[in-house]
């Protein structure tokens, strides 16, 4: 009529492991659907920002389109948005390079 504690603990260990399986599956799905694509997108954006050079036409997060006139070493660039109007912009705010300039032939 009485159940010994050894039998009760044995059944609980198997049930505890099976309760973690859905959590592990949810984490795996989140990793492949959300985390990996975001890391890939971040890596592509970083490569695009590092490849900026003078003469590129860029689009900023604020919607300003301009031409890069100078690339500084302190993560900023000078962008000409109109004739004679230059704006200093942080490189990370560049969303898209619209027209890429070709490197000069050696």
C-alpha cells in the first residue's frame, strides 16, 4: 500500500528530463529563425560600412541621400547633401550604399 521513496524518485527523474525537451527545441528554433539571421545582417552591414570610400552615394537612417566626400578614422564621414553643404555623419547610421564608385586603376 505504501510506495517507497526510491520508486517515486526514479519516475520523477525521467519526467524532469522530458519537461526540458520543449524548452531546448524552442531555443533551437529561436536561434535559427531570429539570432543567426540577425548576426548575418549585422556582419553584412559592418562590411558595407568598412568598405565606404570617397564618391559613394549613401542613404542615412534619417533618409538623407548624399555623396561621401571624406572618410575619417574616428568612425565618421563627411557627406555632401547639396552643393557646398557637407554634414559629418557617424558611419553606423549609413543604411545603404546606392551608387558604389569603382576603385582607380593602378
